[in-house]
């Protein structure tokens, strides 16, 4: 199978970061045991909140049967913590998978037989609803970041399945407000650039990069795909004199990036949902960063008072021309208010409360 070969090569090429497993934490959820099928960012955040174990197709029987978690959490993972779930969750072209995946369904069945509730969370709705719907159907509990997808799930999953909204949280152990120290009058972006998909997202980033070019605002890009061969193809950033490409920084260290740069660029891939927003946006706000973001219904509903929302070249150029000389008192007041707001409403502890209320833990 092509997918299996790519996973094997990936394990040899990529240095997957590790998470702290089975470490008891303080706080309400410090003893909660969660078996995870997630990508790294979610696993890293939850490892600071509760006891976690990363589950693979090879170890799920041991983790569930012997470690006895309180909960199994599966998200719309594209790789998994160690790459072991690559091509095993999201629907793929037949050229990459000659047979249908079976490991995730065996895992869910095993958890059900062991009496352990298994939750599926699609953090990538609605663009990737179809990619994960077949997996979602296997679970008794489904959560989505896009409340407009709730009815779509209810029409396709079995009648007994509970479907709820679960919006993106952040981990205050990593991203928190410690006062202002904007040492760099430059912009930053921690993320990816897509050349073939998500056209609206690309157009916004192009507008921002062009505006930085015209105002001589340096942009430090910490490329999330710098260690992938596809960074030269699908994920290739445009060439601009003010665009400075750097290797990605560890997830926890992005806080230092947001705190030091006078402008932190965010782009929401989904703009039509009132509940779908990027993890990066709440992490910027949590640090007291000055978030420059595209408009969206979720931004309007939750974050407009705390962000610099731009959607025209003129407004974007004006903003960067001003921020090159440092933030205003109003900029900092809004940023401090944003940090307080997300701390009150959008931490991982809040999301775990939501999950536990539904599964009755």
C-alpha cells in the first residue's frame, strides 16, 4: 500500500516531536486519563492539562485495555503525533490507499467493549467534513468546530449519536499574557501557505504580504512546513523582499514570537461560520499579541473588539504603516482585553468541561 510506504518513509525523514505521557497535572482535570488520536498541537496542549497517552494502530489494545483511560479522544488528524495515522482517518485518493482503513474502527469497537467513551472531534469543519464523515459515523459522540455542520452530521450518523459544537481552545500553560514587550517592530506569521486549495485564505495572505511590501514592514514567516519536501510545491510562500522565511518554531515557543512582534498575522480558512476560528488566533490573543486578521462571522461574534480586522489593501497598508512606529495605547488596551476574554472563555479546561458534560464523566 502506497500510504503505508509513505508513513514508513516519514518515520525515517521527519523528527516528530514528543509529548509528555501519563503525567498527572494539577487542576480539575489533572487526573483525567485520555487516550489520544490527535495531531501534535492538540496532544501537546492536553498533555499539560491531564494524563494522556498517544494511541497508535499498534498499541491501542494495550492503552485501552491495560492503562484504562477515562476517555478516548479522536480528532480530525492528518498525521497523528508520530505520523502513525497518516492516510488512516481522512478520506484519500485510491492511489494512496488500495483498501479501506480498519484500525480506527477496531479501536472504537474495542473502546466500546471496554466501556470507555470514544469521542470524535472534527476541528477542520466544514471544508473537511466529507473527508472525515465515514470515521465520524463510528462514534457515539461527535463534536464539530462549525455549528452549521451539526445538522449535516445528524442527517448522516446513526440516530443515537450525540452531536455538539466544540470550538477551538488554547493552553494557558503555554500561551498567556505577561505584559507587553514588543521588541520587534515587525510582523510575524506562524503557519502555512496553500497554492492549490483554500483560495480565499491565499488571497488574504497575498494582500497582507503585498501591504507589508509597500509599507516596508518586515514579515517573519515561521513556516510550518519547512521540513517537508512539499514546501517547494504546494506550500511554497511567494517571494517578497520583506518576507523572511524561517524554520517553524516549537508550538510552545510561538508565544515568544507573538509577544515580541508588533503585529501577529492570522488567517481564518473558514469565514462563513460563527464558531470556526483558528487555534493561532486565540493563542495570539492569549499572549496579548496584536492580532491582524481577516474578517469572518466567528471574529464578528467573538473577537472583533480585540483584533485588527482588515479586508482591503487600503486599510491593511494604513495599519502596517502605523504599527511600524509602534503600538498605540488603544492597541495595547484592546490586546490586554483580548487576553482576559479568551482566558475566561476559551481554554482547554473549558472545552474539557464541555466534553465531560456530554459524556457524563
